[in-house]
C-alpha cells in the first residue's frame, strides 16, 4: 500500500509539473535574453578572476622541529638535527610591485619560516614585515621581480546583494575562485575577545563583510574582490558545523581597514592606534526617536585632557560622523578611531541639543596618554617603571596595600628582558640598597657598569634576584 501511494503521488506530481512546464514554455526571445544575461555575468566573473589571479599567492608556513629521544624517565638522551616541517597553509595577495603581500596574522603567527608561491610557480622565502593581531592582518615581503600587484576597491561602497569573488588556496588547491553575494556589512562579534597582560579587554577590531561565497581552510589571507577585480576584503573566517568546511557563512576584513593597517606596518613595522578619550554607547530605538531618527553614537564619558576634551566634546553629545565615515555603531566608530593616524587633525560631526556641530580632534595614542597620566619613567636598559600610589593602584587594579616601584613595560630584545624582568614586577632593592621610588631606581642605575647590578624582584607572592647589564 505504501508503495502504491508513493508511486501514485509521484505520478501526480510529474503530471502537474509536465502540465505546468507546457504552460510556462519560454519563447526563443526570452531564452536568448536569459542566456545573454547569464553570459554577461559569466564574463564579469571571468574578468574579475583574470585580473586578480596573478596577484594571489599560496602561503606555506613551516616550523623548526628538533626530534629527540627520551628514556623511560622522560629525560632527553639524544637530539636529532633540527629541520623545517610544513605546519599550515593559507593565501595572500600581492599589493605592490616591490613585493609586499597581505595575508592574515593567524596564517603566519609564530611561524619559523614562511614560503610564498606565486601563480607562475615561482617560490620565495617571505620576510615578515609586521603583523597586527587585533585586526588579524599581516604583511610579508618577497624579493622578486615582475610582480603583478592587485588594486584596492572601496569596501564602503559595497551593498548587500553585490556579487563578490573569493580567491585563494582552500585545502591547498591553489588559484581557486568561488562566487557569492554580500550577505551583510559591518558584522561584529565573529572572533573572540582577547586580553592583554594586565587583564584589560582588548577586543579585535571587527567590521566584517559577510558573504555566502565558499571560503574554506586555506582561503585565509586571500582576496575578496568585486566584479572589477578590485580587492574589497581579505578572507578571514567561516562558521562551520565541525567539519571545517563552508556552510555559506564566510567573513572578510574590509579593505577600508586593511589598507590603513598595511600603510602603518609598511611605514613603521607596527600599528599605532588613535585614541579619542571617550566611552560610548549605541543609541537605542527610543533614543533614535527622541533625537529625530538620528544614527550615531552617544558619548557617556569624556576623559580629562584627552583629545575629545580638547576638541570640546561633552557627555551627552552624539557623534554622527568621524573622518568622513558615518558612525552608526560603537564598533564602527571605535574602528575608525583606532585606525586613524595619531597627531593628525580629524574632523568629526556631532549633535548637541538638537543642533549639528563640527569639531577637529587631534588623536593621540592611548599608551602615550596613559604613560603621562601614570608618571611612567623610561630607563635606558629597556624597561619603564612607575611609582605605585592609591589612585594608580586603583586604576591598575592592584591591591591598595601594595607599594613601591612597579615595572610598566619591558622592550622586546632589551637587556631588561634578557634579565628576566616582566611587566608587574616590583623592584625592592638594587645592589642591596632599598628602592622606595623611581628616583631611587634611576639614581642607582645611572652608574651601571659592564659588570651589571643585582636587582631584588617581587613577583606576586614570590621574591627573586637577577642581574641587569647595561645596553651594549
């Protein structure tokens, strides 16, 4: 009986479909128009893929592995020769004739060696120029000739429904092109929050382009392009159901962010983040109605002597544009501020008491403001210190009873780092002499000789000693 019902149902469906097909038979003219539209779209895909193709690279990361043999107690009894082993793959895109390549930080982070293979088959060991974990962007460079750099497009001009292509090396299959549409703009909360060494939240600067173009492991770092073959994003992340493959939820860093990070890394090897000195809140639906359907960001705090304070901003102001970009969310404004050059005048528009005003803010770097506020003293051996006192302890979330000289920062590769000093250590004695404040420390280190000097350190509930040598 089941079989008869199924067969009958299938026959009925086939009959209906056949009748419907006969009634909906397209004319030759309609078929020609449909084919022409499809060919036009194919031609646009062809053009975009061919334009960006020579700029896309396959990236292979390698780690240095030293094989060891251990006895039954786990002790090393023999070490082998260290060799490089493939440990990951990804994609990248050439952005200049002199060899600069963009990729994701997570593709090359902590790699001992990075190899970039060009579309024409040439391979080069790439130099890591710099990386910015906060945006997941990294810049490499290869010493090669006859490179074909990609051109950037305006990611801010993208609209939901626009066609885009994703190009890269998914699962190592180089020069793979997939197509999809822009599904959403300004997507945030895709990647996790990070925390720095002092425990402060350090949120990744997220403003992703979401697409249904297939992006898979190995695509990371490759370009997302528009139909003009211009780079409008760097493919970065996907949502997956555990198998690691695409389910139509893919994300790319917009070129508006990527270009600023690229310029900063090429210029200085790092990214200096602008700081305005406000805390902000998104407007609620009720707020928007109250303020006349305004899209903007509400200022809830203005820090004293900050760029915002000096520009005349006040609590209750609503910032509606920053550096020419609409500020419809806290996330978008925070990204714009962070990626704006420091010490450069930046125009912003805000609403106060129903009226629009313009101001010019000269952004600084937050660490500069913090160092000045805390009275940080830089020392020539590669570390900086501050004097603990109640208000500073409260700011740094250090117990109020803790006092003395506290290490604020240690430069990578410095004599201080070689001595094992770390942020958060307290220096209690130098050469056996008690250290009460930063003046004592500066005085004792002023006559530092090649023999070095002994430091007594307090780290949490433990004490220790180390020897600090002068900078060579």
